[in-house]
């Protein structure tokens, strides 16, 4: 998988969900978030990028946790398709 320009940073996803960045890595390993892509930045170190819908999905997961759902219940709900990201708007739709 290759990160695209519209992919978001770990900091952006963590801020959107109100959680620590290490929580996102744990949620991803548990199958609650999409897979992140590792970027090698050479001397500047490394970074991760997430698909744009990870912002909404992290908020969705956090809301379920706040409602006392178990990780298994959340994963099952994701497998059933209960999380549906908002459709991205095209530039022509924004100008109307």
C-alpha cells in the first residue's frame, strides 16, 4: 500500500479522536483502524500516514469505547459494516 497526498498524519488522527498516538497503533493492531503506511524520511526519521477515513473511523471507535463497548464488539460491528465514512466531496460540489 502506498500513501497518497491526501493521507493524514498520526497526530491528526489522534487529535480527531482525542487519544494518544500509541493508542492508534494499538487499535490498528486490533483491527479497529485501517492499516497505516510507514514512510522512511531518511535522516529525519520515520512517519506514518493513514487513509483519510481514519479520522472518522478513530472518532467512531472512540465513541464506542466511551459507550463501554468491548474491543470484540467494535471489531464485529466494523466487520458488519456499521461504520460508514462520509463520502468525499468533489471540488465541483463544494463550489455550488
